[in-house]
C-alpha cells in the first residue's frame, strides 16, 4: 500500500513502526505533509540565524519565538489546522528571506536555508525526497536526527511557556537553532549526533529551569493543595493544556461574570499555585487525562479552551464549544489570538459559557498535589528521617504521559502492587493512572507526590539531586530511586534526554520503546545508560524490589 504520510514521533504510532495512511492521533496526510514542511522551513531559518550569529550579528527575539512556536505547532495533538500551518510556513519563509539578505557567507548554507516558494509549491515540496523523516536514508542517522528533533520540540514547548511570561534565554534559543541546522548537515556523523543528543538533554535541564523560574516568579511556589473534583451549579469554562498565562488571563476576565473555571488533564496543577487561589470561581478539576475528552467534554456542557496539546479530534456535538489558542488549532474551531506579552480577549468564550448549562458531575471528592521541589524540600527532614528509619525504602519516579492504549493499565496495576514502604514521585498526566487510588501515606508523607505538569519534571530532578547531596552520595544512581516512566510525545523525550544528561541510568520506558529508535541507536542507549522497556507488573516488581515485592 502506498504511503500517504510517515510519522512515528509518538508512542501510539501505528504498529509501533509509523503512521502511513492517517495518524492514530487523527492527523490527516495533508496536515502531516505541511507539518513536515514547517519543520523543514524552521530548520532552514535556523541555519540562517546561526550563520548570522557566526558573523557577529544579533538575531531578534521574534525569530527565536518563531522557531519555538513552529516546533510547538508540530507536537503531537497540538495543531490539526492545515491553513494555519501553511500561514506559519509563509511567515517563516518571508522572515528567512529577510535574514538571508543580511548574511555575508551563503555558500555553506544548506538547501533548506535558501529554499523559497509560493503557496502553490507546498504540496510538491512536502512530497519531495528532501522533506520529512524519510529524507534521511541511513536508518541510524535518521534515528538520531529524529531523536534530537523531537527533543527540541519538547524543549521548544517549555521555552514557549516561559516566553509567555516574558522570560527568555538567548543561549537556549541559539542552541535550538544550532542543533536544527546540524541535523540538516550530512557531514555530521553518528558520533557527533550522539554527543548532540546529550547536549540537547543539557539544554533540556536549562529550559525546564527557565520555565520553573518563570512560573514560580509569576505565581509563587506550588504548595500542598486539596483540589475539588466535583462541580458547582453555575456555567463553566474548562481549560486544558499547559499554559498558565492563559488561565491567569481567563480567571481575571471571568471575575464577576457568573462563570466558573475548571481545569482538565495537564492544567490540574494550576490549582497548586498560590496566585490562583484568590479566585473563588476557580472551582476545581474536571475529569481525567487528555484521551477521555470525547466523553468528558460532552458532559461538561460549557465551552472548552485548549491552550496547547493534547487535542483529540472533537465530536460534532461539542465542536462548536471547543476553542483553541497559542500553538493549538483545529479546523472549524474558534481560535483566540494573542502573541507574547499581549493580553488575549476571552470575551467570546465567556459569553458562550453564559448560555450553557452547568457541568454534569462525573465524580466528587478531592485529590492532593503540589509537591514541586520547593514544597518537598520543605519536608526534607521528614522525608530523610523516614528513609533513614526504613519507613520509606524506595521512591519510584512514575512521571510522563497517559494514553488510551489498554496496555497503559499496567501503570495502575503497578502502583497498586508497590510495597507499602514505597513513595511515587510523579509529574505529567501519567498521574491519572493512580492519583485517585487510596494509597495512603507513610508517616504523614503521601505515597503519591505530584510535582505538577510534564513541564514540571524539573522538580523531580531537583529533588533527586538534593537527596543525593543530603545522603552524601557521589552517584545519583546510588539513591533508592527506581525510574518507571510512561511516555507519549515529545515533551517526554526532552525529559528523558535531560535525565540522561544528569547521569541517571536504568530508566524503564513504556508501554513501548520509541519507534524512532533504530536497533543500533537503541543498543547505544541500552549499553551506555541501561535504558529498558517494561514487561509484566509481576516481573518488574521482582526486578525492582526482589523479595520486598512479595
């Protein structure tokens, strides 16, 4: 069967090899082609920007923001709107032409840096051998290039959120553009690409630190919080995604309107920040992880605001209630515009909410979170004492993503089977597999410590490094920490690369290893870092805990 597209950037890719007819995510071939072309154009403008830096010229922040937004737009489940993606390609080519006019030495630039086209040429270009994943013939070079590119997509998502809070880091932006230029360069071999992969992890740590600083400077340090999972009796707006600046603007604009605000999926941790607790109409969290949208958005009754990924193609019954903003987009859904530093106008979604019935209650009660690094370090004496006394024998990092595959029930069963002297450290929507289980506490320390969004995985690294210091260890791998991480998309890739850069070994990834890892690249990761997959709960319990699991 002829391939209409090729994409293998997420965990759910067809057959764990690649989507070739239509994306499992719902992405159509024509959208996939335009996303490939946007990435290609972004690599081109990055190569030009890096040449300008080599010539001692300044690259404007607007270019940096364009690069990160372009990459964010192509993350899994973020944007399905072909016309919007084409507009981004046009804008990128136009800006690239302006930069190219400033470059003195053009001879060494790759073809992507010089390519220009009108809109009619896009389909032919996207289908050509010079664009897309399969443009790289050598499987191992392709694997490394894509691993780096997906890491850069995740890193761009983090920096984009920091940019929204007026935090920038030119060194990170320069690295992103330099790395994008290198994956175009056929003279860069496998060994150099392996080194670049680890360097991407280094900047992943820096990017997460930048976002942590941006969030905590704006909204305070997350604190232990009980979050309501029931509903009120007024109309509401449901906010999904990751962008805290968006929810801040919405909360301000909904004050006194009679409209309540709820979080969904990855926006749950907004409740942990002190700055948002002053809003009495910030009711709680509605529903679960992103993949349950079709049933949960249906019953919410009011409009939904998608601030980032993860969008599931909506049912017609609620499509008119789905709004997007930022890098997110879906054809036929209303988009709320606004760039970095701009105040967005949410009046349309607020007026829409006023015409809707209150949400149907799915569940009631509370869940507890807010265990980011500042809060956990405040409890350090309690935690360290529990470890020294033997009350806490091990920590298990179960961060990452949730998804619809039945194989992911492994993580619920794994959490249930953990020895009672074990504490889970989590961040990301993977938490929804076990954060509503009654796992209890150990001497007042909850057995599930939720640090926040996947964006907040930095906290887990900070906690591990602090424990290493407290216990006087030379090697982070001597800590009583097990890493059993569920992954789905590219933000999880940058978290993985960040952990590898920090020296963490023996990380287990599931439900499957990435399809974009060739056999040889996977072997490098196994041999050098002990990367492994998962098996059954029983076998993995025995591997991680031995007799203590029985």
